């Protein structure tokens, strides 16, 4: 009898469960069919850091403004294996796009790459290695490290100074970039020494424990630079427990909340912090653009970081809490937007395409464009910019000849209230608020992609690989970045060496002259030519043929730009590999100008999406190639 009763009860339980399951399934189907257009998955490695909590809050806040959007959040619990499982679970839920932030890129980059082959991926805050994602939104971590170092130099006297650096997860690109920027900016101060580097995995408790252990043997510390505010707070607790005072602590993140960096600056726990915007709102906006297949989606969005101290925190908070900026002024046919465009020169096909793109886009948008060419002369370009200031244009756009030497004229533009957009090339100035936004390529990544292909291509070669480098204009942003990125990868390979690096100017003629010089020195011992642009690569092709060798066969040639001329040479085997550097920046530039005039805040950098080409892909691309 009891057995019959138990079976009956079990039957009732199962029956009710089935009814509930069918009901939930019907509700989900109804919601999916009638309400939800897109399902977004958000994967976090942890929700211990206040910065990540704010990121999720911002994502939810912006997502809630769209009635047909649903977001699923996961928390990896500070376990990278768990986050990896979470990523596959989100895929199982049928998400349309993934927004992911990582602590451990070494473990998770392959997983992100697999997901990227199936659906779009937005990487938020802390990046992956490589290029297998749709869009990255974050900050310039090298610049944050450099700013932190400059602030540290202001805080410390001229006597011997000792700094402890507390870093996030070892191997993370974010950690490496912040540390490199910090250390490089300290090189001019021999009185400052980084006496210890502590990896605390972004966690407050680990920072406290590791520093506490260190303080058992060494308490002579003048300043601590922690790569996030959570670890900075942990360091302050370790110092307090040890009874140490007077140590200045700098953090990074600058978010709100009880243990957020802003409060820590207010209560004096931190001497200062540097904001690292979460990008949550931007992620939702770009996710919708990606899902709706909007044109011109960039590859990277770099948000601006602000230095926060006790002296400016109230002003900063007031600025953040205020409503959206009002439009600069109403735009009418009688009074259109006026842009002054100071082009760098006419080095070759790429620059011509860039110029035409800007001119055409301005015309299509009804924007008045004042165009002048500096013909590769910095003094001439400064003169042109001053002319635009005197003309009271709404915007100044220019591609700088070189990185440095712009502080004075950009300060003049700032005092005149004229925002400046850098197109294609960046500048190096003491105050990055002197320019509003940069639109162009990631030159360092272009160099990395060139080197990664070469290593893969030559993986079976057992002899040393001799490389000749043809550099662009000395001091120019593309030349500096492309060299840096290439060497960053090549320097890890013992059998690869740059036997000669020659300074050029991005022209065919110079490329040929420099290659003839290299052939006179090394002849057939040259295995690879790495050219900073297509025109110099095509000049090198002429030189190699003149020497009696076959370009692309006897000597491999890597080039950057992807003009039609280069793709044709690649298609017939005279070049070996080409990395795209997109010159068609006009539409993005005009959109940025109009957004700014409408009251929207621009990202610090908008990095274009670009591809790479082998012989086969070049042949296919030529049919529709625009430049």
C-alpha cells in the first residue's frame, strides 16, 4: 500500500513539474518571439572588484533602455576555468553576441577565438592577445602607467625614493602595458627605484597578504603604485596593520562605491587614482550596431582616462553627474560645420586615398572643408593650423608629420576653444587633453601581425632568418609603431634578426634606393624585407629585380597599407604578405565631428578594423578594392 502511495505521490510531482516546464517553455517562446530581438551574454571573471560591479551596472542600465534586448550575466567566481565553462554555457543559451572581460588572457584567448568564429565578440576592459574579436573597448594602459609615473615624480622629492609596484595577473596585456608605461616614464629619474613588484591578481585580499609578507623584511617604502584600486586598498590595509604611515598610494580605476577609487581618494586612503572607464554603456551601443550590421564598426575604442586627486575630485564628480553636454551650436545650411584639414603630404597612393576620402565625406555631409597640404614639412603644418585658428573653424583635423613638437600650437587651439582630431597619426604631447580624439590604425598591432605571419611562414626553416627593415619617415607615428610591434614579436625568436634597418620616407624612390644599399651589403643572404608601407615595398621589388633576384621567392617581402598596386604585386607573387592600413577614414571622421557638435563625448581613440592578405585573398579582394 505504501509503495502504491509513494508511486502516486511521485506521479503527481512529475506531472506538476512537466506542467511547469511546459508553461515556462511557452512563456520563454512567447517572450522570444514577441519581445526579445537580441540576446546578449556578459561574462565576468569575478564580481569582487568594484570596477566590475560598476561595469555590470552600466551594461544593465543601458540595456534596460531597449525593450527588445535581454542580457544574461555570468560570474566566474575568480576562477578562469569556471569562466571558460560560463562562456560555453552562454553559447548554449543561444546568445547573439558576447561581451567578455578577462583576467587570464593566456588561458581564455583560444576559447574567445573559437566563439568569435561563430558570433560577434566584444572584449571589454582587459583584453585578449591576438586579433580574434569583433571589437575591443578599453583604455590606453601604457598611457595610464606613464601618467601614474609622472604623478609619482611630482609627489616624490629628489632624495633616494623607493616604489613598490603591485600588479594584476601575470601575463595579462593590461598588466604588461601599464607596467611598461610606468617604468619607461621613470627612466629620467635615477633617484627613483622600483624595489619590488608584487603580482596580486587584481584582488584586494591577495594584495594585502602579499604586501604584509613583504613588510616583514622591508618597510622602507615611499610610494606604492597599484594597477587597480582594489589592490591599492589592500596595500593600505597592510600598511595600517603594520603601523606604517606616510606612504603615498596611487591606484587605477576611479569608480564610485564604498570601496571605489573615488571614495578612497576622498577619505585620503589614496593620494590619487586614474580612471579606467568600464565601457559598459559603449558596449551595449556598439553591440546593437554590430547586430544591426551597421557600417564602419571600428576594431578598438579607447576611452579617455582622467587623473583624480583630492584637489580635483569634486570638479570631476560634478562633471560626471551633470547631464549630457548640450550641442555646441545649431547646424544650418547658412552656417555649416567648418573643418580645417591640414594634410601631412602626398607620399603615395595611400595618402591620396586618405585625402580623397576626407574631402568626399565632408561634401556628402554638407560640411565645409578648408584643405591645405604641408608637403611633409612640420613648420608648414604648424603654420596651416595657426591659419585655421585665426579663421575660427569649428574643428581642426590633421595628420602630423612627426609625433613631437606640437604642444605650443595645440595649446593655442585649446585656448581658442577649437577641438582637434588626429587623423591617421598620433602625437606625443605633455597634456593629452590638447587633442580630442584620434581616428586611425593601430600601428603597433600592424607590426605585430607582420611578425606573427613571418614566424608562422618560416616555422620549418632551420637556418637563421635575416631581415632588412625599411622604415617610414623618422619620428612619424606609423614608423615608430610598426617598428615597435614587429620587434616586440621578433625579439622572442632566437633565429630571427634584423641585419639592417634603414630610414626611409614612405616613397617608392627611397624604397628602391635603400634596398639597393641593403643588397650591396648582404646580397642573397637577405631572407626577408619588412617594409613600413607599400610604396617602399614596391621600390624594393624593383631593386631586387635589378639585382637579379626574384622578389617574393628569393626574398620574402612583407608590406603594410594594402593599396591596389600592392595587392596586384601580391597576387602575382612579387610580395609575400600585406597588412591592411585603411585610409578611408573620412566617413568615421565626419561622424565624430557631428557627434561632438551634437553634444556627445568622443572616445580618446577610434581604431579602424583592418585585414591581412596572402596571395590568394589578394586576388579575391582586388575585384572590389577601393584604393
